[in-house]
C-alpha cells in the first residue's frame, strides 16, 4: 500500500497564515488555505472604490529581521512593494513638523493587497469559507464550514486568526491553547475614509506629504493614498485611523457617524495651524470597524504554538503588532511543521 504525504490546513489568509502556507508549499508540502473573506489579505487588504483604491488597515511596514528583509527585497524585485513613506508629519505647537526616524518603510504596489496576493499565488485557497468547527478522527483533522461542508483529512491545522476567534475553534480539542488565547486580548479600531474634491493641503508641509500622525484625540493618523507608489493621478482619497481608546468607546456606533466625527476632528486640527487650513469638500465617505485590529498584549515565549496532535497557532498576537511580526510568526510555524513532517528526499513515498 502506497502512503501519501501529509496534508496541512491553514485557517486565515492574512499575512501570518499565508507566510505559514508559503513556507510549507515551497518545501513541497500539500497545504490548503481557508478564509472567510472574499480574498486574501486580512488587515493588509485593499478596498476598491469607483475611482481608486484605499487601505483601511495596515498602510506600510518596516523590515528589521534578516529573514523579513530578504522577503521584502523579493517583493520589491517582483514589483509588488516599494518604499513609502520617506517621512512622517506631526502637528506640533500649531505647525506641521516633518519627522524621519531613519527606518525605511514599504507599502504594497499598486495596492497593499498585491503583497498578500503574491504570497497566495499557486496556493489552494478557499475564500468565502468560514470554518466553524474542527473534528478529530484517528490521527487526522477535518474542518467543517458554516454550510456544513467537511474539508480534509489534514495532518495539521494552523489557525492564523485573532486569539479570540481561534479560542472557540480549539477549546474542545486543546484547552491549554484556549487558555493561552485568553492571555492575548485584541484591541478594536475604527477606520474612516473620504474622497475629497481637492488636495488636502498642510501648511508648512510639502505638497505631496503622505501621512500625518496625532499624539492625542480621536485621530491616530491620516493617510493620503495618492502619494503611494503607482497611484499618481488618483483622486484625493484619505484614510483616517482612529485612536484605539476612542474606537472602543464608539465600537457600536453607526459607521457614518464615526466617519463624520473623525472628519470633523481632522478639520478642527487643521484650523489650529498657523496659517489655518480647512478640509476640502467631502464627496464620499464611509467607515470600517476592525473588531480585532491589533494585540493588546503579546503572549510570552515562542512566536507560535504547535501541539503534538497537530493543532497550531500563529499571528501577531504571538510575537508583536507589526506586519513583520505576523509574517515571522507564520513563517516560523511553517518551518516547524516542515521539520516535524519531513518529506522523503526524492519525493517517493515508501510502499
């Protein structure tokens, strides 16, 4: 009887899940990715509007770890990432101040989702598939989605999900992992967007200023998408990312009310400048609530979890809140799974 190579499932097609799946696939393993969304990306996804694209989650990323620097260099060479922004701006004592910290940053091009689509290339990916439970049969795992369809069998199941979502799936099978999930709280964040009829000017700043940060108040940062690589000639589309404490106080508010208040906060801030500025007319607006935007705390120990039964966890909550942390967590888990399930040297399985 001929044995078959083990098959692996990854739940979650954000940067961590795709990094895990990519490490497995590149080593020759059979891996399938499941995600409830319409496409890969998670908080690195992009939203298409009638006349442009915006990001409502992650806007850019840094690369400090050697393995991630190597990966980012490959993305840049492939044309799916480029340096941006070269500096940040802050409002200080009634003026705009340029701040460069010496750490190169990158963004996806022409959209942030280009990075995750590159990672997902060639991977079996089931989008629009919400996994609601896991079932154990012998040494194998099966996944059941919300339509009642069973997927599998799989030798391992890796959950690249926010800890509160992962907890419900693994609790019946790995109470110790569920307990660890409860130690990784997640913070919520509102992100508003707007299309303006004219460029958003910032007195004292260069015309093409990319990003404005705030130290206090409802706003955390404002992003101008037309300044990103590959978006020249686009309309003035902006994202307004809210302060986390403010977001959690307003968690159940209507999206339009949130957008109105964040745009009002931006206009109020502009009016404090010398000379004063104001927000151009808003042609369209909206808001998106990220219930699990970033970890409120990071679990101690290794940057992923893997049980003897083949259940695993990865993501930013197990290492840190940056995109780099999420990628490293998933990549390291993928390497650990390859080590635990080595393939024969020549790809021929014994009979």
